[in-house]
């Protein structure tokens, strides 16, 4: 093992080194050697398993390579707390906690920061406050008042101010999701929120979607992330983000728009080979006519239609826009009953074996392998059918499968996993204040939150993320993360500079859960590092860190 | 039929191994090909306007583009008695058309009828017969590169994208780099060497070494360009800037290239002479014009094909937009092509000739059209043509 790494081991466990050069490292080296003598957990080099239990925590089971990799799959990446919990609880109990989160999941400083970061708190702009319905109404009102101004500089300024508010709102939503991904203890829930946001993708730059992406994540997705699939489909169907994104708010009798209907079948429930036809797309589009976003005032309806009107939050089912003819979907007859048709259609779709297989396959692709083992997908699909699409049950089947154990270590991290796992690992102690660098890294790697234009969402396989160009970009990001110059501790709005300094990746977590399992190539590269920053670059760029 | 993702999984690991990304030093002259993929299904009917069809004006009461008016310098540009070009590209693509450097192929496309963006994009990029089981490890650009690799016709492929497109799947090594935002090369030689060696023997070895080398090479190339060219690229941005950089790289280093451009899925409010679609077309037109200029003399050896997964419904929908359709219009550009024509099989545009009373039919199969172009450009043998597009007899549109 390279001397350099050994010396740095105990520099500042979990902290941030404020040494910026080799001279600085050399200067503290002597002190560190003394410190290392009495360090009980100091590693002794390449070992297949960790030899010593954590003295502070009593006698605990040893961490094996499989444990570390399994934990890496359940979570967005290791941090000290998840490793400690896992050692204390064991795999099954740890999994149960992850499948049934009890909250509060965020460390207090993060929770405090998230509460304070709501741009609605005290800021100007009605459209930045409240639920999706309130925001949509306020956005419409603001647009109206802008259009009412005469053409000219005043109108331009008002338009620009509103645009700035929209950017702040979208960023606040992204910041919330990123901080949760990095710091929440309920890591499986966070991964599922990300998975579903991607599965039910919306694009913040279309229409007025950016004003409601935070609500979409927190109200439509998060409560159902580990719940029933049917509820998730219905929640996304009714949300103004999806209604705008796939144009169903425009879908009305006599003005049919089949965009959402097609993707609901192809991408959300059955999969492109799920056995539906163009005829089914058109029939489902008719079922969905009238599902839209509520306006300022309820529509004036004929008395015989009034009973069919539905309003839930920003969602509105307007029977005057609905096609009440009888439809046939997947061979099943659906009588014209208004909103009940939509519920019936969602029930029908989510109970199809094709839907269970499709969702099981997508989950297995994300969590297990690019080419998921068919037997595992089958068992997950059976669980799905048996439990009416209970995601916690389906995921239990997945995470306790021997097929997962067999696939550990060979799943390439997509950019989201790469960036979040690196930050969890490197900034495990002090809570970062500024998530803009994370967003910039994700942008640069091509996986920005709410930034995928088309409804298929980001791809989930190595083939899509490991081309020549993507690898060199990834190394650049690894350097940014490891060099500490990114401004993670600056004020979020850029108003104040925080601490700078690079993270100490050769920390206790490293020696406990990473170092024992490193490949020879990576060890060799780390040994050639000429500074801590460069050591960080090599570790975060290594194949060992790129795969989980 | 198996989905793309499913198959991508099957072969991902196998294909990544043993495929080494190599950088090319292309000889200074010779045929060059660029594929521009418009993802989202662009509304070809608002690009190439069937202005002699009364039905066109009936079917699109809100989004039709007015007939060309000889007294109007800014409206649609009449290309012949039936077709006119969108005002948004009049100054760029229209000028190239008049110089004989652009042709359009209406009623073009694929037999794939899924009307799914993703399914149809995949099937076009793969370029395989529809009836056969798909091989997701083999795209038609990849097979073209394999066919041309070795000897004087070396393919020197490159993809100007962040990820490698399915079209370039195959055994020929293909580097990729998006030219949108280029900074300095990130690592010095020692760091690059250590990073590369860390992946020695790993299935990503060639991707890692190729990626690091390409960044250096492109940085050198662009530095030279900045010094030698008087052109001020500060005012160009977005696709236009990218296209200019692509032109420089294809002039000096690369022979076959791929770029994709998104934002064409206009279900709602697509606009007419002006609007969302017109703005996208305008940017595309300016980009391609810049590309042609930055290639210099090599523009005369270059063929560009612009295509999209499908056309859109001939009738506008209830939201002044259009939905997923079938036949579309391909563009063929090049300094040496026999352009200034509307090429390929055609039909009069009216309600009776619509496919499924909804879309343009496909009369010019993309595999046969592209196969014909490749055959002429590189003098491919019948066997080589079959390798690139199995079971598709090349059509000679007499353009290249």
C-alpha cells in the first residue's frame, strides 16, 4: 500500500482538509505518522474481508464485499451512517426499514435548510407559493397582467422578473430532491423517487411545468414511491405537470390529442410490445378526453353534466370536453361514464400481466443488471400481480434475490448515482450548503433532473453512459468533486463564499468499506497520486467507484 | 419483437469489450457523409409545402403556410409547380437549393408503423429488415464504417453526440464528443496515462483511452481553427456553432459523422411561417449553411442527409399542432450533388393518396435511398451494399 495514502488516513476523518499542496501534506506527515501508531482500525493492505470489527460499536459482523456492494445498490452510495446501520441490523432488517420508512429521514441541518430554502417563504410572487393549483392560478394571473402592459421596457422587465422567479422555483425543487438524495436515511425511497420521476418523466422547460415540478415530485410521486403502482399512475395522470407535458390538457372531444394516451400505454404501463394496437391508443385517447387543468372558475355545465364534474387540486375532469361514447380498450368494453372511465382504464392497464412484467423488468434493469435475469423478473412480476402492484413487496423480492448477489459489482453507475454517491462519500460529515455544483455536474454528464425532453426518460444501461466522450467527461467531474473548488459550501444564491478545501476521501469509511476490496489497477494509480486532490480524482474515476 | 432496451442489455457487456476506439488521420480529400437525425418527427409538410394542393389548405386551416408569392421576398420559396420551401430556411437552404446543392425526397421513410418515436428511431438507426429479429449491436452507420475501414476509403467515423447513437453500433471503433461546450483538455499527459492504465484490461479500456485522446485532439484542432480562421465564431451559438465545428473536424479528420437535433415533436401550437417549428428550422438551416462553409473545398466531396423518424399527420390536430404520422421528407445536401430537384417517387397530394387517410405514404424507403447514395459515393459493390442494408436494393436517385 502506498505510503502516501497511509499517511493521509487519519488526517481528518470525515472532514475537509484545508491543505492545498504537497508541501502542506508533507508538513503534517510527521504528526500523522505518530497518530497512526495508535490507530486500531488502521488497515494493513489488500484483504478480501475486513479483518477487525468496529471497536466502538462492539462486536459486529464483518463487512464482506457483497455487503458493501448490496448496500451500494439499496442506497445512492455508502456513507458512514448507512454502513453502521447495516452492520447493526443485518441485511433483512435493514431492508425492511428501507421498504417502510418511518421518518424523519433528514439530518436536522438539512431539514432546517430545506425549510428555509422555500422561495415562497417571504419572497415576492404568488406563483411561488402553495400547491400546484394555487401556483398555476397565480402563474396565469401573472401572465395576464404582463400581457396587459403596453409593449415596451416595463413589460419586458416584468416578463424577465417572472422568468427569474420561475428559475428560482425550479431550482428549489431540484435542490430539495438532490439534498434528499444525498442526505436522507431512507435511501431506497430516494432512489425510487428518482426512478419514478424518470419513468413518469416530465420536462421542466415545456409550458409552465417548472412551476410545479416540486409539487410533482413531492405530491404525485413521493407518497407512492413504495406504494401501489396504480395510485402512482393515477397521481401522475392528474398532475398538471404531466397534463401539460403530454398535452392531455388539450385533449377534448372533437379535438383529440393522442400524445398522452400513447405514452401511457407505451412508456408508463404496458411497454411498446405490451400487446396494444393503434386502435387502443385512439380509444384510450377518447377515454382521457376532458382530463385537464382547472381554470380560474369552474366551467358552466348543463345540468345533466354537472354530476360528472370532478375537481381535485389542480386537476379537473370537465364532462363538457369529454367524449361519452362507449370505448373498447384491450378488448374490454368501457361504457361512457366520464371520469369513472379513466379509473377503469388505469385499473385495467395496471392489472395486465404485461404491465407487471414491464415494470418488473424496468426495476430490475435499474437495480440489478442491464440484462436482468429473466427468472428474477418473472418472480417480481408474480409478486406484482399477487399484491396488486405493491412496490415494497416487489422490491423485497428483488433485494433478497440470489440473482442480485450474483450481479453485484457489475452495474455501471449512471450520472445521478455517480454524482450522488461521490458527494455522499466525500462530504459525509459537514452538510453542503450549495447544490448548484451537483446540478452543474449532472448537466454536464447529460442527466439533469427534470431535464430530459422526451417522455422515455433517461436510459439506465452502461451502453448509454460509458462512451468515450462520456468517460472523459466523468473524469473531469471526478476532479471537480475531489478538488474541493466547486463551491459546495458557498451560499446557495452565490452571495457568500463558504469554506473551500478538498475532501478527505481517504477517510475511515474508505478504509472500512472501500480499500479492502480495491483492484490492483486502482491501488496502483492511487499510489502514483502526487497530491490528495489527485488521489481523490483517481479514486472517483476508478472502475471500482464507477461500478456498484 | 423485442424492445430496444431489452436487447441493449443482452449485448452491452459483450460489445463494449474488444472494441477499441482509435483516432483517425483521414487523408485530406475524399467522400464525406453526415447524417443529421431530427428526433421527434419533424413536420415535413411545413418544410416542403405542397402548395398546389387545395386539400393542404383545407387540412391545415390554422397552420398552413401561404402560397409563394413572386412579389414577396420573405414568404415561401417556390421550388417547382407543386412544392415550395418554408420561409424560415429560404435564405439558407433555399440559396443552396438554387445553387443545385440541395435536393428533397418527399414520401420518404420506413415501413415501421408503430408511430412510436423510440421504436421508429431505433429501427431506422439499426437499418435492418423489419421482419427479421433485431440485432441491437449493429447500426447502419456502424456497418458503413466497417465496410469502409481499411485502405484509402477509411471511414474515420465520429459521432458529435454526448452518447454513442444506436446508428453507430457495431465493431468499428467510433469516438464521440459533443461540440456544444468545449473547454481546455482536462488532464495533462501523466494524468491521462494513469487514468487510462487504471482501466487496462477492463471492458471500458478503449472508451477511456479514446475519450481522453479525442479531447486533446479536438482542443488542438479548435485552437488551430481559432488562429487560422478570420471567422468570428462569437456570434454563432447553439447548433450553428456546433455545425461549424463539425465542418472543421470533418474537413480535416473525419469522414462519416452523426449528429442529432431534438425539439420537433409539435403536438401543440407549432406555428406556420413563424413560430416554434419555424424557429427550429431556421436554426437548422443556418447551421447546415455554416457547416457547408467551414468544410471549404471538401464541401464538394460531402453529402449530408437530414432525416427524422416519421412525418406527422397531414391534417392539423385540435391544438394547432400535428400528431405522429408516417411518410416524411428527407433532405440531401452537398457541394457536388445534382441538387435543385425534388427527387424520388411521388404522388399528387390529396385526400385519396394519404396513407390510412391520415399521413403521407412512404414511397421511398430510407434503406434503399441511403444505400443508393452510399453506393455512388464510395463505389460500393453489391455485397458491400447488402452488408450495410441487408435485403434492400439500392435506389439511384441520381443525386450523388
